[in-house]
C-alpha cells in the first residue's frame, strides 16, 4: 500500500514536471517568435528611415541620365556618365541594386508600364519595347519599379472596298 501510494505520487510528480516542461517549451518558442518579429521590425524601421535618401539618390541618378542623353557627346556628357556611375556605386555599397530582368517579357512585379507600343506581330505581345527609367531594389524591398514601354498586339484589319 505504501509502495502503491508512492508510485501514485511519483506518477503525479512526473506529470507535473512534464506539464511544466511543456509550458516552458511553449514559452520559449513564443519568446523566440517575439524576438524574431522584433528583429524584423527593427530592420524595417531602419530601412524605412534610410529609404527616402535612397529614393533621392535614385532621382538624382535619373536627372543626370536624362541630361546626359539630351546633350551631344562631349567631355561634359562623359563627366555626367561618370557621376551617374558613382551614384549607382554608392547605392550598391548600401545594398541597393538596379533591377535586371532576364526575360524580354513585361514583369509587373518589378516593372511598371508607362506606355504602350502597338505591334502587329502576335509573338511580341507583352514584351518590353524599351526601358524609360531603371528599377531599383534593396534586398527584398522594391524601391522603384522599372518604368517601361510595353508592346501590345493589335491586329491589322484590312478594309475591302466593294465596287
């Protein structure tokens, strides 16, 4: 009788310890999730503070490229090209990259259509005709989608005159 009473108490103590360990494990997992979420929030807050500077540098790069393309080749256009490259390098050192797409097709996840070019070849439908402004990203964050002109198929309808 004493042994069975002790066995019951040991079993109860064992269940209590297992319950406490399960509770501690659940608490530890919850804390780990909270720490991970806090770290993500800190990264996002840090990125959101610096994002306006990245956007301003990208706009400066756009302006330099625009002026460079409008003037005839000269030492000034070479200087502007160098300045643009230096801005891209500064951005690159901060983790900002120009978005390069491997496919000629329009990709709405990283490109924004700012114009349409009609084409008569159905195979060219939804291809990028030309890049207007380059897109930029910082890690997984899209800073600016590339602005492109997209080709759209438009069938030619021939009219037949009846005599």
